[in-house]
């Protein structure tokens, strides 16, 4: 009997083994191999709920900035160029002459009031409504074929932020910070920067923890309205305040030792300790007086002719500072919900789109573009993922009897920038009029799965057992959009 380890068999087995390894690698690249499906839950020390935790796989990004344009910013007037819409201006939408949408019957196809121009070396066509953002098109990865599940603002915001149209589900930031913690334990792991004029329509649902532990809710504040109740009481010196905290910490630790294993007590003490540390760190990070005049000018924060732009610009500076400090997830809102008329509060351009967007576009454009340039200049884009999104898109027609576009969840645009994504790059497409997604149709579940993947998280395995279900950000849907990844 020939021994298994003779020279001939050894060489034959080596060749076969290498071939098997190569085949396995190819199958893995094409996602054809079976993958583990059991849940991965973070191991959290209740006394340190925000401690930094390892991702499921190597991550391209350490942190995320989400820029959320509340009110449904029109893709057809910003980033989705449709020359056929220009050519067919004033004609009916073919095959949809009697189409009824959110607010009723549709009128004629209507080109954008703003000219589109080629930008950068890529020649990407971007509207003159956002010229400074257009200058950064070579750094952007566009998704032109997003589709939603609702044409109503509140549920639409919920869906983009939480993956569900209903209230009560964890937001992207809550899932992320629950899984990964933070790199700065002296600041909140998750900050929601609301628009200077107020909150979006779905309000706290956009940054809520849902059924995850309450510690992972986003902390809401902005540059105009800093986080309250952090000031040291009048008559108490900084030294006395520090000594009091030290004494309280000793009492808390003694109390905790009397109740070993009480995770709720440990978590409560941890939250109080974070609040104490925030007394020192939050005022520092929100104090923009240390910024140079050239920075304020670049962002438009010194613009006395447009106070709304100046306030939003300060929010953009705050977002950059929080990312610099290692805050894991920052959600920056542009647009707020106001009852009693659209005004310029958000991007809900039903009645007079040109008038409204002409006021609102400049509020977004210069500050946001300056923030992105600043992030790139400081090297932060190397490990930060920036995401721009809105709750759904707009129709290529104007509404019958109005001068604005109705809601449209059947095809709209988002873009990403920074760590983990190709740029310049465009993925997917809507039809020739920008009405429906027709190429590489993408769901919000796919969008969320891709964001989690870039952070090193497996969307299929990051789950939380709640009311008899294994809950995920992506529900039971979604796949990573590998085509947009570096």
C-alpha cells in the first residue's frame, strides 16, 4: 500500500488544495457561499455602555455624517439630469395623463427652473440650484434609483431613518452606536443636529432608540440652541463642582458594590457620569468663537444678509467639530416642519417650487459644501462616511393648478462621499423623465445594508430580540450594493 505522504501524492494534493482555495475565494467574492446567519449582539458592559467595540469585519469608515434634507428635496432640480424632460417640457407624461398622486391630478411635464451644468473632470451634470455642491461631484457616489414605501412625509422620514414607516423602531444611529460604541466617551455617541427653525416632521423618531436601550437615542442640540442644563449652578466654583463629582463617584461605586450584577443601576450611574463629563466637553465643542474668520466666511456663518443660512452654517461647523472629536454618528438636518404653510421651512415644494427652492437652495449649498471641503482638507473623509438623503423624490410634472412638484417615492436620489465608496461614480437610473427607477433599482433596505457594511457591520446578523422577533435595521430584506464599494 502506497503511503499517503509520498512525493507524488503530496504534490497532487497540494495542487487540488490550491484550486479549491481559489474556487472558494471566487464564490465568496460573488456572495455564492453560504454565510453564517446567527445573530451577532454586542457584548456591552452596563457600566461602560459607550465603550468602543469591534466591528463584525474590517470597516472602511469609523463614523458617519448623515445630511438629511427634510421635506423631500427634488432630485429633478438638483442631481438627476433629464434632458428629455427639457425637450418634452409642457407636454403630458406619456401613459400617465390621468395619474393621481399624493395631492391629486398631475399637470404637464415641467423642466427644472435651474440649468444643469457639467461639473469637475467627470462632467457630472448638477443643477445651478446647488453650484458649490456641484463642484464636489468628483468626490460623490450617486445612487439614482432609490425607491421608497410611502409618499407621506412622517412615515417617509421614519423609513429613511429607521427602515420602517411606523414609529417606535431604532434609528440608523442607534443601531450603529449600540453595535460599535464611540471613540469619545466625553461626548454623546450619537448627535442629532436639528435645523435652526425646528425639528423634522417625524421629530425624535429620526434619532430615537426604539426598542434598543434608551442610552442609544441621539442627543439633540444645535449651534443656535446648545444642549441645556449643563451650566454649573451660580455660586458654585469649578473646583467645588469637581470635588462634589469625585465624592459622588465614590458613593456610587460603594452603592454599586452592594448590588453586584445590577445592570440597570450600573447603566444609570454611567449615564449620570456622562452627563457630568458633558458639562466640560459640550460647551467647548459648541463654542464657535474659536473658529477663524476665514472659516466662518467659507461656511457662510457670517452672512448678515441671510440669517437662516448663517445659522445652518454654524450647524455645519458643529457637525465637523463633533466628527473631529470622535462622535460615532452625526445626523444633520436641513429643513424643519412648520404647520400653516410651506414658507421656506423645508423642501416640500408643492405650490411654488421655484420661489421656495430659490430661498432654500442657498441655505444648504454654501455651508454644506464648505463642510465637505473642510472634512476632506482635515483628512476626516479617509475614515468618515458622508450620506446625503431625503425622504423621497418629486414628480417630473407640476401639480394641476399649481407651480410645484408632488411626492414621488418611485425613483429618487441619494449620494455618499468619503470612506468606502467609489467616486466619481453613479449607480442606477430613473426613466427618461425621472419618474420611476428603471436601472439597478435600489431599496432603502439596500441603502441601509451598504451603510452598515462600510461600518464593518453585517446587516443580516446585527439584530435585537424583541417581542418574539429578531429585529434588524433592514427587516428581512436588503443586500449590500457592492458595485459602489471601493
